[in-house]
């Protein structure tokens, strides 16, 4: 039996979810104006997490400092992140998707794979079914998705990345030469900038060029494993299964994927702190503590790496979790560009017993617990956008200043030339 796989992807998820909420409140639709989700526009700190299509026309890019985005578009509407909203919308969207498929795999907070194999008697026309899922999500939740259809996960995801928003696309193996091969090689799933540069320098500019190249030569350029994987991907070959995952079995986790390469601790640490803040707050809401913390990341060469640590005592203190996660990351990362970073808390317990070390300061720990409690109360009462940790803001500010300095240096060089 031939496999049938759907990939469902929320269009500009964070911005769409915020926009849908505001439309219900009678406010302007963020998707129709230059807008973004990011840092504090008054302080011009933080980075652009998501952007609208009108904002994209100004050259605004995901991951760039807020100060740079506002230089490009002074009228840009900037909205702080609201992780509680994202969590609710993600669960609602995935609940609808799961009702159609025997097996669903959560690929990220805003993406799922659906294994629709064997559902032909119930859903005889895949395109009609995909349109039904898409339209139902918009009708019930107020935001749009793209749906890609194929016989494997790779091609289904490639299809969902075709024209956006609110579209259904197919990319079956026989359609690969016509629909996928003419695309720029950078559009191939998981192909990073460094690999793209090497390929283009060697005359491989399209996915078709890569598919028709000699595999051994590609492996010499990109490494044996990465070269083999990219060669298979360019030819539309992928046999990875859709895996159903029970969230409760994994503890509490969060992952962030990036359009741009993440290459420095200055970028990584505020991401880790924000992720620790999210998972720790969720855990505290459930009245639990964790006995183990883990950090994970994915490189441009398709290598997934994770590192975990069992704690001496269960904790729900954000700073304690972050310090352990930060150390784990420093121990496991060797500087390669990243496209995904995640934090997970496992070994959840309601045990309150803590054996204090002679070197620990109980007063400092109590202060940190009170800080977490205060932030949780403020977020619960007024929303997540009303308070953020100074550490994240300070680091984001340094990123913005560094980027601005680089722009100034670039202008000076152009003037000199």
C-alpha cells in the first residue's frame, strides 16, 4: 500500500495566533499591516520572532534586531510574545489535525505530520480532505495553515512550503522533476548556508542540479553523511516514519526552530533562558518539580544532539534550571551553526524534600522562588507580555547594538570605496 502523508504548517504561527486573538477583540488584523512579534519597540531591544507579509516587503527578516527592523519600517507594529496564547493555539490546532489521522507526529509547536495511509475508504480524495482540514482550522480557530501532500515526510513538508498562505499543495515523487528540481538549492529542507555556498561555488544552483550530480562528489564537498542525506532529499527519497509521541511521557519540553543560522552564545543564551522560563512556569502551574534537565539541538548537517543531567534535588526554580541547561549546552556544543534548540524537564515529581548543600545560600534560593512566584502571578493576571527577565533583555540589547555597529562599519566601507 502506498503511503499518504500530510504536513500541516501554521502560516507565520506566532503572528497569526496573536492576530486571530486581536481580530476577535475588534482590533486591526496584524497579518494585513507591517507588523511583527518581537521585543520591546520603545527600548528597541529584542529580535524579530515572526513577521507579516507586508513587513517582509520592507526587507524585515526573522531573527534580526528590533532596532534594525524599525529602521527599515518606522511604522512597524511590534507585539511582545505571549507563550500562553501560543500553547493554547498549538493544542487546539493539533487537536483538529489529530481527529483526521490514525497517527500524528508533532514536528514543532506549529507543524504536524499526519499519516493518512489506509484512510482511502473514509477520505477518498486527499486534496479535498486537506482543504477540509485547512478550512476547518480557519473557521474554528481564525488562522490559516498550509497543507502539503505526498508519499513521504520530506516531500510533504517541501510541498507545504510552496506558495503561502492558506494553500494546499501536492508533491508526489513523479512531480519532483517539475515542481521541486527547478527550485534554488537553498530551498531544500535542512540545507544550511554553508552547504549552499559550497554547492553554488561548484555550479550546483538548483535542487535538480544536486539530484543529477555525482553522489560521491557531493559527499566530498559536504561530508559523507550530510552529502548522502542531501543527495537522497534532492531526489525526493525519504523513508522516515510518522511517529506518534505522547507528550506526557516526555515531561515538559519546548523547541525553537530558526530560519537563520544560530552561531554564537550571545544568540543562544537568551533563547535558552526564555525556554527555561516557559517550561519552568508550565511545571509550576502543574505543582511539580523536575529531577532531570536536558538540552538538545540540531545542526545544519542533520545531526541531533542532546545532553541531560540528573539533579541532586528536584527543583522548579527557573534560575536553577537555566544554570544547569546553560552548562549542559556549553559542554555539548562545539560551535557549529544550529537550526533548532530545545529544553526538556523530566522526572517530574511533587516531592518537596530538598537536601541543601553546604555551599548553597538558602536566602538566595528563597529570593529566586519569590521572583518566580511574582512573575507567575503577574503573567496569570495581566498576560505574558507584561513582564520579562532583564537577563534576556540585556543580551538582546547587546545583539542589537552589535548588529547596528556592523551596519555602520558596512556603510563606512561602502563610502570609502
